[in-house]
């Protein structure tokens, strides 16, 4: 997606050859026009997949997931990274956080995603695929089907892309990065 790549080149900060900072437009401060364009692009790509719900993980995935759900005309559910006392019957999965380098428990109230739902996973980044694996575990518990994964920024050399493809899940990455350094970003094929 050329618009996203342009904004990444303009405003993103390469913190290391592994981590890109995007907090002025994607996952802290949020550019609403960009989210709308991202949502339209994901929705167009998965339009014929019979999606009934969009799922993501708080907080970085919420804005692109909501925009996608609006364009598809379906509900969106975001999975929580902690267990609130208000949650009665949580489905849970342990995952490792790439950016915080620690394990945490994903929680989703049972019933928000139901048996037979055909679900699209949206996230801001794909690194080692741990968030994806956590979502897959929760959807298995809910007896729902994962129909695809839409990722804003994918780092192609990290394990996540292969993990998703090995599961046979259709993967669509808007801005796939082949490598990055202080000199800049090298884009990958879609
Ligand atoms: P994974 O679970 O695929 O290893 O990592 C994906 C999650 O880690 C994303 O939801 C995102 O929050 C975070 N993440 C991974 N790589 C980056 C990165 O380069 N920059 C930022 N800001 N977040 C990242």
C-alpha cells in the first residue's frame, strides 16, 4: 500500500534493524485518514472471504481493525492483555510480547466470538507470529475459523510470515519490509 509506505518513510523511525517506531501515526498517535485507507484496503482484499468478525489485540491493532470492520460492515473484537474483574468466562492464551520481551495472558470474554464465526485477524505489526498464535488458540477454544490475517507492517525476515503461511492461512501485508537500517527501509514483494 503506497500511502502507508510513504508515511512510514516520512515519519517512521528505525530504532534498530529489528524494531520500527510508528507512534506518530499508527499505534500511539493515530492518523484517522490513514486508518480509513488501511481499512478500505484490507476490506477490499478480504471482501469475498465471508468474514463475520474482525479480531485484534489491544492496543496497536485496534485502530486498523476497527477501520477494517467498518468497511466490511461486521463487528470487531479486541483481545485484552490482562484479565479484568468484569470478565466472567474468559478464554485465555499465553503469548510472548515482541516489544516488551515478556509473557502475558491474552483474555477474551467467551461468547463475543462464537462457533461458526469466520474471523479476520488484523494487527499493526507481524514479527515472530506470537500474537497470531495466541489468536489462533483463542479462536480454537471458541470453535471459530480463522479466515485470514491482514497486517499493516510485516518484517519478512522474522518468523511470523512463515508461521502463518505454514498454517495455510491467507496473509496480506500492506507494507512488507525486507530489511531496515539507519540508511532506510528496503521494501519486500507483497
Ligand atoms: P509478534 O507477535 O508477531 O512477534 O509481534 C507482533 C506484535 O508486536 C504487534 O502486535 C506489535 O504490537 C509488536 N511489534 C512487533 N514488531 C514491532 C515493531 O517493529 N515496532 C512496533 N512498534 N511494534 C512491534
